[in-house]
C-alpha cells in the first residue's frame, strides 16, 4: 500500500534547519524547502506529489513530526490527489489559491475597545442599582458581543446562553452552599469546636477536589451555547474522568517536585480538546509530554536568571505547540507567535491597566482577542459544509460555581 503525505503546519524552533532536513527527505533544493516551510507558517498546507511506499511512510512521518511538522498520512491507490494550493502549481494559479485559502481558514475579530467600554460602563451602572443582580445579564451581553465580533471563514460566531440560565445555576449553587454552611454550623454548636473546624476543612477540601468536575460542567455549558453557521459546539468529557485525571496528575506533579508538570499539562489539554466537538466532528490532539520536557527545564533555569522575562518565550512556545497539535477533521491549527510578540502584548496590557487605573481593561480584552484571532489559522482538508448538528445540552451550574469561587475556565 502507498500513502500520500500532507504537511499541514510547522511549529518548530529553527526554520532553516527544518527546511534543510525537509529537502533531504523529499530530495528538494533548499530554496524550495524554505518556500514550503514559509507557506506552512502562514497556515497553508503542502502535499508531496508522489505516493510513498508503506515501509517509508511511517519513518518519514515520525521524522517530520520530530522537526515540528504536523503530518497527515492517507492511503492511496495510484497517484496522489493534489491540493488546490500545491507548491507545484503554476505561480499565477498559486496566487489565486493562496488568497482563497487564507480567506477560508483565517479568524478575525472586529470588536473595538470603545464599544466594549460603553457596554461595560452601562453594565456597571445597572449592577450598582440592582445590587449586583444584573451581573448575569452583564456577563451574557459581553459574551454575545465578543462572539458576534469573532469571525471564521467570513462567518460570525454566536452565543446562545441566557441570563436566566446563569441565574438558575447561581440559585442551585447558593442552595448547596447554604446546606453545607448549616451542616457546618450544626457541628460547631452541637458537637464541638474541634469537630466543626474539621468539618469546615473537609468541606473546603471537597470543594477544591470537585474543581475539575465543575470545570467540566462549565466548559460543557460554554461550548453548548457557542455556534458557528448555526452549528453548535459541544463538550462530552465526564466530570468523574476529569476528577480522576487531575487527582493522579496533580499527585505525580507534587511527588516529583514539579518536574512532571509538562506531562500533566499535555494530558489535561488532551482531555479538554479531544472531548470537544463541532457538530459531529471531534477535535483531536497529538501532543506528548516528552516533547516539551526539555523546554520546561530550560524555563525553570532561565526564568529566574532573566528576572522572569524568559517566561514570555516559554509561554509562546507552549501555546504554539498546543495549537499546532490540535486537529479538527483533516485540518490542523497554526499559531506561529514568538516570545517577543507575546511579551509586547502582555507588557503593553500591563501599562494600559496601570496608567488608566483599570479603566482600560476593555481595550486589553480586545487586544487579547485580536492577538489570538490575528495569529490563529486552520490549515488542511476539512469540508465545513458537510458538518452536521449534534446537540449536547448543559446547565450553567458549573459555570456559576467557578465564578463564585473565582476560578477561571480558560482552556489551553
């Protein structure tokens, strides 16, 4: 059996070295190999125009993945099927296809800080006059604005959550906390102070232990209320699975004095990403912890020596790696940011908050979203028109629980 090999993106550290080794694999000259790597960095896939024998395909795939390439192998009979934007095409045709590919697979954010500031200011006034009750509507309004201003392939996302759902989640959470508080008070006054303190600590431990399960419910709610082209996202991970995963991974991280962290991070990302769906299409994640272990050790050593500035480079490498190993259908995400890009974003955000005494936070939110959508692309083979709806509903209890104890639910 023969295979056609497709490179969807590249997320390595040394572009020149990657191009040099790519030229040896496919017997190209260095100039053509560099062109291919440049195109992959722009989110444009490339496919080798000849089939590869079975015994060579796995070897080539493993080697290319070690260089930072996202590789897709597909069995073929006879000749390979060329990509519409193949490097081997005529130059004039390539220009047309590249333009089509970029418009089809790019994200965009059209919101602005002034509009978000006006929305936030009105929300704040209403929350003050309603003694905070309006915050459920405020949260929903801000999300609808952000979702509606975020585009993919020219179409906007939409948010379908409601304030009433958040209120029901908050009421349910409130009742649970009241019952726990009454039980704790009963122990204090009827059993003893020492026993009451033990129960209080036990309740706190249980709440912390349940964070992964609450996070699962919150993420399920958030995705189930998010849609693109009227097709909803969904999350199908189980709370118990999250609890067991985090319990084991956190324990191993503590036992190894933090050295296990890269494996912990990659395994949890795999849980969140591979349980996420868009319609009837499941996301996939191909990252492995050992790929990032060496960079983690460098970060442990260099971050203190650079007064913390190396953390910008480490975080950028991590985000680039996570996205470049996230796939949906036959396509792969690409997020080719650098440490300098990430440092400029975060340092500028810090001074905006500092010099505006916090009033510039809406502009910071917009800057963060534009940074994400401006760099994130989806490259590869995915037939968006064939994705169909598969509804997975969820309540807002987990979201309100995390909000009440101030735990963020940003994944990745």
